[in-house]
């Protein structure tokens, strides 16, 4: 049986076309990757400078004087360009005399623009397929010498006033930033308002701000966290994105970045684009809005007050102004330089990358400072407006309200639910102010949103928490320095003192009335035995008793106030990066400068929560078991979290045993002080003077040095005291020991033992 063979269909043509298309795709990818070496903005700037250079070489004047630059057909040959030819072009640019350009288009340029001309030329070599001049070539060396001359010429012009003393844009002061924020809000430019606040609060470059996308936003406790994965110092995106914390400002709608972002997202048109500001050249769009507002009559007046011109203020002024604000601080409460450098993403070489890592505490403090919150009061610890939901039904209502406000965004970016909910809460909080500030027709559009109908607001308004500080049922404040908690306690004490004075005044009136009534009844009104002297005695008796009570109350309050002020004395400022609550402060203690303990007041279990803390020691504090010599030092200089033990009282200890132990300790130390006054008078007086001076010192270094000197004086005094301390031992317990051996034995005993012997000796003496 003959076998049949079916000829296969030739596929040579298909393979050829497939190979050709693959080759084209690979070639396109190679060219794309080569182009990706530089950013799109850099390519655009280089293209502008290359176009200017090619127009220069194409002018008739250059063609007639530089014939060697062209081939036989009159086409420009880049390989024939020499360093002298290019330096001539750079000089024409510097003087504003470029051939081939209209006089109206001519302008002088500076060192920065000339450097861009040089970089654009090197990129032109690559575009033309020619090898660029090597760094050690004569071409590059000649251009380097020329650039050094340009830099020297600019430095010579600055003292003469021809150029500004400070190169680049000037920093924007906080009052100008505040005016711009209110101006953009008043004219209804929501894009410029939100972009301004994001640039300022993130301390990011405008180009990076324009590329913020919804996946870069997240909620972090009481703040919005913005992560920018790519920046000028992280071009390849190899380093981790630096998280920046943005805080709401419940007291000023114009400075609240959360509200500005929320209003912009509510009234903006969004699609599937990931970016918050879709479209190209958004930074240029904001720059145009900025210059337009500064060119207004009000803007010109503001610039003149600051001694600036419109050209001195630009987008980069926001970055400089924000960094200057947080470094110098508001009322001196600035942030650390390291935290500012990390947030601003300024590069300081390998030291920063290896050893300085981003921590939330420093960045959170910077975020609150940039939000315009005042460090001089409890308002610095305000929480953002937020919803408190205790049931599934309440969460469902809030979710539906947020979805009705941002339907398009949530459809494309469902993970932005938390961010949009925080923005929505801030917008509701400032809704009344926004309706009064926004112009028409923006106001009508804002008020007509379905999310702000009365029915919708009635569902979520009862769940909104406003003006809460430090903590709420579902949120804790972060980035709060300790002095804000101290200010909070001082305000509580002030309110408590006012209430006490009002109560005493009312009590004074009532008791005087009662005393007078009793006095009149006792003397007998009907018998006409009431005399002026009797009334004066009654008033004097009652007034004396009430004034004594008032004096005791005021003395106790003044003592608490003094302790508060001592805690605010010089010492290292420690940030509470983690969420710190008022209850946490009941056990918070910090060591002051020079090792001298500066103890915060503590609240014990059972104390009234509305009253300020009043105990100098924690509830579970236990006196240490020390030898007499160490106890003598601790009595004056303190031990652990306890301040100078001589300044404590028995009521500062919770345990009865500890109170008894402290009483014995005080008895022993009092005896030692008597011995010092009697047998070491000069040394004791010198120590007392130095001890009082040490308590008044402010400088950390001086306090540390002085404390060491005081400890040395106490240890020099102790051997003199120990000789006479053995005499407190009852004679019945003395044995045939030498004086040296007895002195050593007593010095090694614990404070408790010697105190018991001393108490027994004193009882025997009294008998």
C-alpha cells in the first residue's frame, strides 16, 4: 500500500513578519530605556537649550564667521565643534546678544542657565550618535575653566548689588503662606489651594507633589501619611519612600491640608488615573496661579512689606519656608535638624543613608508645626475631626456617606476609603466656614452636593467628634512634646483655682450670715444687748478662720505650681512619638540636667481624675536599702526617680511601712546634720551654700559639674560624722571592739539598722 504525503503549508512569510515585529519591539524598548535614563522634565529642558544652540549655528552671522562647522552641503557638523566655538556661544548667551534672535527675545542669563547649555550639548552628542567629549579631554577642561570664570564673575557682582545677595528663590515666611492660603480659598481656586498646602506640609518639591497618587496616601492614627517613592535624591527608587505625616488644623480652615484635599477631591473630575492631580505640567499650572495672585495689588503690597519682588518668590520658596519654620520653631519649639533633613529628602552622603533612619516621632512633630498648630497651648494636641462608630450600623452609615461624596474615586480606588473618610470629616467640621468663604459659583456647587443634604448629614453628624485633644475613644494624639501636657495640667489647675475661689466666696457669704444670725440670737436682739463691739468680734472671728483656710488652699496650689515650673526648667526635650495619653503621665518621670532628678507629679489609684496630680513619687515607689554613707548622699542629691529626699514628706509615700522607714531615715539624717553643725562647722556651711547655688543653676554642664563637687563634699564630711555616730549605740550592746573597727562596722550598716539604734538611744536618754 503506497503511503501518501500531505505537503505542509509554508510558514516562512509568517515567521519573517513575526521576527521583524519582535525586532522592532526590542529596538523600541532599547531606545525607550536609553531615554528613560533622564526624566521627562530634564529631556524637555535639554530640548529647549538644544533648540537655542541649533538656531544659533544656523544664523547667517555664524555661518559666515565659522565656516569650519559645516560640510559641503551647508549642514552643521557637531563633530567639528571646538571649545572656543562653544565658549563664544555661551558668552553671547550671558550678554544677551545671541545672533539670529529678535531683540525682544534677548535676555541675559546666569551661571545656572549656562550650566544647562553645557549639559544639553553633551546630550546632543548622544542624540547624534557621537561619543561625547571625555572629562579629561581638552574640550571639557576648557569649558571647566570658563565655568569657573562665570562663577567668579557672579560672586563679584553680588557685593555690588547687581545680583541678589542670596541666589535662587527666597524662603516664604509663614505670614505670606497664610495670606496665599486664604487668598486661594477666597477666589475659589481649589487646585492652587490644595497644591499650596500639600507642598508646604510635605516639604516636597513641586514636581514630586504633582505626582502624588492615591496609593501613596494612607491613614496613620491621627494623621495622613504620604509616601513619595521617587525624588531628586532617589532617582532610581532604590531607597524606601520617606513617610510624611500631614495633620489637620481644626482651628483654621485655610491652613488645614486635610480639608483642602477633601474639598478638591469633592469638586474635582477624576477618572481611572492614579494621580491626585492628573494631567501634565501641574507644577507649572500652580506656578502660574501663584504668580497671578502675587501680581495682584494686594500681593504687590505684601511683597513690598517683605522687601521682595515677584521674581524672588516661586514654588521652591514653599520648601525653603517650611524647613525654616520647623527648624526655628514657633516660640522656640523647633524640630531636630536630622528629622528635617529626612523629611525634606536632602542628601548628606552615606552618613545619612547608613546611620540616620526615619522615625515617626520627629516627623510627627514637624507635621504638627507645619499645620500651623500653636505650641503655646493645648490646641497643639487637637485631634482631627473624626467619626466614632460603636456598632456595625453606624459604620455602615459613615461608609455610605463617604461613598455618596466620592463615588468615582472609590469606584477606581477602593483602598482610599480611610483617607477619604478623614477628609470628609474635616470638610463637615469646616462646612459652615467654607460656605461663607467660597465665592460663587463654587459655593453653590459645594452646597448642592448630595453628601451635604440635610438627610445625609443627619445620619453622620451625631457620630462626628470635634475639638477633642490628646485622645478619643478611637484615636490618640501623636507627635506631642511633653511640655504640651504640662501646659494642659497648668490650665486644669488654673480652672480648679478659679472654682475654689468662687466656692470660698460663696461660702464666706453664707457662713458670715450664719455667724451673725447666731451671734444676734445669742446676745438677744429683743433684749437690745447687741453692741458694735460684739459684731466686730463676731466678724473678726469668722474672717480669721476663713482667711486661714484660704491661705492654706492658696499655699497648696502655689506649691503645686512651683513644682510644675521646676519640671519645665532646662532639660532635654523628649518627644513622645508613640501615642501618649493623660493617664500615661501619672507615671512619667524625666531626669533633669546634671543628673538632678526632676520628677513629675504622679496620680495614685483612687485620686480624683479631674484634679491635677499631687504626689511626688509613684504609687509603688520603694525606698532603697542603702548604707549610711550612700543614704547621706541621697538625702541631699536624690536617688532614682526621687528628687532630693530631704524635700519629701511622709504623705509622698503610699505604704505605711515606707512612711515609717522614711521617718527613721529623716531622724538619722537630722542627727547627722546636728553633728555636722557641731563638729564640722566650716565644711558644713560651705556645703550648704554650694547646695543652694546648685539648685538655681540652669546650664546642664554646670549642674553636672556642681553635682559631682557636692557629692565629693558629702563624702568628705561623712568620716567626721561616723566618729560620733557610734556614740548612738546603746552601751549594753557595746563590746570590746576598737574605735576603728566600730567606725567601720557602723559605716557598713544599712540606714534602717542605724536608725533603729539611734531611736532606741534617744528613748533611753529621755528616760
